[in-house]
C-alpha cells in the first residue's frame, strides 16, 4: 500500500467484532478481516463497503483432539467437547452446526473464547493450538496457522476445512478489505490505493512465496514463520480480489440466517462500485 502512495500503519485489533466497531467510530480507516464483521457494529450495513476479497470462502478450520478419533466432516459425532473460537468467527461454526442439524446444547458442546485470548495476541490460531496441547480445550475453530501447528505436533485432527470442504459453509463469509463510506467518498484515491495494494500483494505472493516467510518472521515465532510459505502456497488458488455475486449472496444470507441483520442486503449495498472497476482492470 505504501508503494501505491498510501501512508499506512498496521494495527492488530482483536477480536474482529471490536475492530468493526473501531471502523464505525472512525478510529481506523480500513479493516482487513471477516466480511460479516461490520454487521456486529452496523446491522443495517449503512456505512461500510467491501473493497476487495483478501481470499475466497470461509477460512477457518475445526481441529479436534487427535485422541477423540473424530472423522472428517462428522460434526454429529461430537459429544461433550469444549471448542475454542474467537468472537465473530464463532458464529460461522455455530451456524455450521445448525445447518448440519447438530443441537450443540443436547450434544454437550460449548463454543467459547480460548483462555488467554482476552487481549490482543500475535495469532489466535497459535494460541488455540497451545491451549489444545495443554488440555484447556478439546477443539478449536481457527485459522490455517493454528491448524498446521496442531496437526504437525500430532495433537489435533482436521474435522472441517470450511474453505475446501464445499457446501453452504464455504460461502458464509470470507476475508475482505473494507472501509467506511466516509473514507471512500472523501478520500477515493486512498481507497483505490488500498485496493491496488491488496491486488499487488496477491500477485507478488503468487510470484514469490519467499515474501511470505519474510513477513512471517516479523510476526510469528520461528516454527510458525517457517510454516507460513506452505500455507500461502496452499491458498494461492483462492487469492482473487473480486467479490462475486455468489459470494455477496452467501454473506447476505448468513447475516440474515444468524440474526445479525434483518435486511435483504444486495450486492450494490455490500460492495464498493469503484473497487469493482479496479478488479475488472486487473
């Protein structure tokens, strides 16, 4: 983004529901996070527009303790487990249980924040993997980094990969760059520069995975920094800035079905018109 002429600072705000409130209140100008997050702060989606997809599809994994021997996709076999999930992402898992016909209360399933993540952390997923290893939770719903750590250590098994497993869950939400309308209206070139920055990052990662390792070393412990390039390579096929009508419809339906909004949110309300022209010209 700086190479595109935009003076930016990167700030970690956790959980994403609080970050959405910060965007609404003008404390930040852009938010990179789950596309449904603005609905927590603005159920009518009146003041936010999506600028670009950081990647496609819901991007969290359900990882269960290996010794529980739960098969891939077998949500209905889970009983009496404590699942760690961050506010915001947790709704994706709760709704996935619902559409799969699983009554979490009857099954004795609890979904709650991971102990130790009540303040900003480097990576929720890494913290969740540690909590799983220490027996403080039985499963977690988190990002690819935490998943890879748990699987490599042999402490966790992937039961759901929402991005790749397909079905309705894949389209509940996705990672997106977004901004308040005041930023888009009052500083359109800044918004355009941010979109170009995301598009450039996606292209450059496709060309040189080593860039991911370089960034990872600044953000993660040594083990996790060594894994990041492989995770990025696995996801390259999903790196596309365009937000399709199907993605927007899935997001809108998820918002309605979970009670985050009572509105029928159309494509034009969700997605910036100016940003669409930038994707089309890529």
